[in-house]
C-alpha cells in the first residue's frame, strides 16, 4: 500500500516538514479536460449527488498534479436546502435563492441540518475517498456564516453586499439569530465530514472582506470564534480563508484556528511582520497561472522562500483555479514548489 502523505497536516500544525505542501483552491474540476467531459453530461448538482463520480472528480487533481491534499468537490451552498433554503446553482451566475431572508421570522422558520438525512451523498463521497482512494489528506469544508448569509439575504451573488450590510446593522436581532442558525448548521455539517474521514477543514469566508475591522469584530468574529472553538474538539487542522480581507488577517490570527489563508494582496513576509504566528496558506495570484512560466516561477520562488523562514507554510493560490488555466502549469508548479522548498529546507538543516 502507498504510504500516506501527511505533509500538509504537519505543516498546518507548524511542525517540521521536508518540503512545502501544495494544494490549490478549486483544483477539482474547472480547467481539467476529464472534468469538462463529465460536465457535458452532468450538472454540478448531479456530480455532487453521485458519490463515485464526485470522488473521481475530487481525486483527479491529486493524480494529475501530485498535490499534497484533495479538497472535496461540492459547493458551499450544498447544506442549505437541508435547513429550508430554496437554492439553485445557475450556470454562469452561481447560487440563486428564491426565498431570501428579510425578517427575523424568516430566520426562525429555518430548520436544522441532519447530515445523514440531508447530505448523505457528501458523507458517502468522503468515505469512498478516505477508505479506498486517497494517500493524501482530504480537506472538508463549509462556507462561513457571513458568506452564506450574503447569498441568503441578497438572493444570489453580489458585488457590493449592500443588502447584507444594511440588514446586519439595521436588524441586529435577526442578524445574530441568522449567525447562530448558520453556526449550528456548520458545526454539525463539519463534524459529520470529519467523522466520515476528512482530515482537515477549511472554512471559506470568501466575501467577508466587504466588512471593515470594527464591524467584523462586532457582527462576525464572535460567531467564528464559537464555530472554531467547537470544531477544535475534532483534533483536525482548521483553516480560515477570505478574499480581499488582508485587513482582517490579524483578527483571524486571534481565532482558534491552525492556519490563516491569505489571498495575493498580503505577502507571507508582511503577514509575519504584522505578528501573525499561525501557519500561513497561500498565496500566488491565480491570474499569473495563464502567464509565462518564467514569471510564475519567479513569483512562486519568492513565496516559497518567505514560507520556509519558519515552520508553518502551505503553498496555495490566492483564490480558485479558473477554467483558462492549463493543467500542465499546475503540475509543473507543484513540482517546482516541492523541489525548491526541499532544497531550501535541507540547506537550513545542515
């Protein structure tokens, strides 16, 4: 049997590793030709509801790119129907919700998630992957309350989050009730994923960068603290991540997490200088992935060099892989990060 590669888990805990581990957000699907063939026949929802198919899509980048972790292929809105949210994924748009939250009563009308009943296909996919198919950790995930609530209040994707922020400050009773309801759902959902075999967890607060620090501390940080405090009992590494949220990085450093995920706006070196002590994940700008290899390598080199200064770095991109990226580029980048970091770490230990 192939030896289990636990490099990502050790890096997440700040332990010594012989190379910098690599994985890519949205590495499953998107730019892969095998995935595009599947998408000619199946929708995202159909793929996620078919455990064998979903497991194949999830493990494909591990086989193709030699990354150090798989991340479960699904959408952050996957558990929402289980609590009574009428959500559909519309091609070219994203999640669209036909019963948006408008009042505190709308929040009270939401139900509770029962993962075994509401998302059995997710748990079955995890079991397939972790008992039979992977020799690297599977990262499970959930959307964070602010990001999920933005879809639930706006009715779909937004560029401004105007309705969400207005609701947050104008309807604090309803807001905090919604935060609690979503926290309950996330905690139950993640516990079920870990029980099924997930070895690490990332909470995507993708759109929380829309808030300033003061509002984050009042309206979001308490619920994030509660979620991560309860999830710590699971004993798996916990990662937090958001886009355009460098101003919140020190707030995340306070949370009971193992890993602070960075987009490309804040370098590893700058994050350390600010006083972030947790393991850092990131953070090549994904736009560069369609550029010249010489530029990709040059920029990846800097990130790797900054990351090995102290233990605790996971190489990733600052947001997700997009469809135009050549899969060969990701494979080449993984090899480069592995080999270059190995050289640097070996040199340091001599």
